């Protein structure tokens, strides 16, 4: 009997924003390697941007993830080539467990964006001027609502709506609720087993 698996569609994400400025923020900055020795991803959120947030004496440094006004934010606004470096899936896992539901930026490393998609986190892009305007608005309005409309490819903040780009394959997967490939395979395990049984090169052992 097939498992009943319902994968939620992600048509839009609403909430408040948190700006993290800088180009080429790599996955080692998002989650330092020493925190990747965990057996599960649980608890990774507290280590997001750890080395940018704390010095060697564990004293807080100046970073948005330390600031009180952004503690409940769920829309991360970044600059160019975010998530570059190694392909570690711990990076989006840490962001998700910190509370991030969507990332808006100038550009993303392809593997990072793919790892975000596997968690149902949209990564949407716009040009530099648009992103910097959103970041400036978030700083001035930390409690202001941002709506990321994945289906319509827009971001609305305050009285402003701007067009953004969502990779077409990502948009389709999120809007149609087919982004969780593991869940899809589990839901269709009977069909997969039946197909495998009929393949001459799949052994029965």
C-alpha cells in the first residue's frame, strides 16, 4: 500500500526580513565545518554564521543574526554569489533551523540553491539595486512585512512590489508541491518496486 505523503506547495512566503550584506558569502561562513560533525541536523540553527557572529572568546560581534530586531525574521536578503564554496547541505539546513523560509538575493551558487529547494526554501533573485533597496528598507523597517510570491515572481515590501526571478524548474517544483523528491519516492515506492522487478538487469537478491 502506498504511503500517503502530502508535500506542501510553496507559492509564497511572508514574514519579516533580515539583511546579510556582502558578496561571496560561502557555505563555510554560513556553517563552519567544525559544526558539521553532528549525526542529525537538529540544533544547527544556533551555529548559523557562528564565526561571523562571535569572536574567539565567544563575545558577540556586529552581525544581523545577533540583533534583537531580527530574531523572528524568516526572509533572508543577501547579495551576490551567496552560498558559494563547498556543496555542504548543512548550510541551508542551518538557515532553515534558524528560521529562514526564503532567501532573496542577487545570485546564488547553483548547488546551494538546489539544496535549498530540497528543503522547500525558495531562492529568488533580482538586480543589485533592487536587492540593496530591499536591504535598506528592512534596516529601516525591521518589523515590516515582506511577501515573496514564488508563483508570480514578485517581492512586496511596504508599498513597493518588484519583479524577481525564480528558476523555472524551482518555481514549478515549489508551486506544484513536488520539491521533496525523497517524499515523492516514498509515496511511490510500490510503483518503483514494480518497475524494478520488471527490469531484466535488476536482480532479485
